[in-house]
C-alpha cells in the first residue's frame, strides 16, 4: 500500500517537472500579419518550414514542412511563427494550379514565394506581381527575401561539404 502511494507521488512529481520544463524549452513565437492589396478571391497564404533548406510543398495537414494557411485578403490575417526560423510564404490561387504544374511544380512555387525570418511581430503585404513573382512591403521585425534563396544556401552547404571532404583526404 505504501509503495503504491509513494509511486503515485513520484509519478506526479515527474509529470509536474516535465510540464514545467517543456514550457521553458518551447520556442518563442511572433505574429506575422499577411495581406494582399485589393484582396484575392478564394486564395490562401500557405506557410512552409524552411529551416532545413528548401521545403517540399506538400500542404496536407501533418506534412513534414507544412505549417498551415490563412485566407488572403486586403484586411489581412495573422499567423504565429517561430522567431528566427526561416519560413516560406506562398500565395495559393486555385486558378493558377495548372500553370504552376506546367512550369515545373516545386521550382515554380519557390519562384513565386517569399522567405521570411521573424525577430518579432511584423506585417507582410503583397502589393503586386512581376511575372507572378510577388512585390511586397514589410514592416516590423522581419527579414524578407525571395524563396529561391534557399537553393543558393543548399549549393553553398554542398560546396563546403566537398571542401571539408577534400581536406580530410
């Protein structure tokens, strides 16, 4: 009987410590408010984790890189993102699905996307397009660049790996 009581108390203590630890380890988040000038009927901003390089653009809930979506509008919508984590933002318009597939799928999505890194709350407003590539205005604590920049980062990392292997040989 005393052993059961002791075991319950110990497990309750372990659970309490684990809960407190997980709260302190959780990553800091910031809010990104995204909008599009003039709105975009039946369209969404989709978010993909780019912390490991160029993401796959599978947007099924639970997919490895998919972080969710918000409806695109002139008023805007908010999305909480992890501070310091590269995230790619893609404006999905259903009417452009065929042209994206025909132009190369993932590479075309990347060409039409932006990569953001938040250091605090920020806004990102799409103001127009140049050959389907967004032009934008950003305010707040945000770094914005074309999403294709992840391709050059991967090439640089591969070059560094080759150099390191050559130096070891």
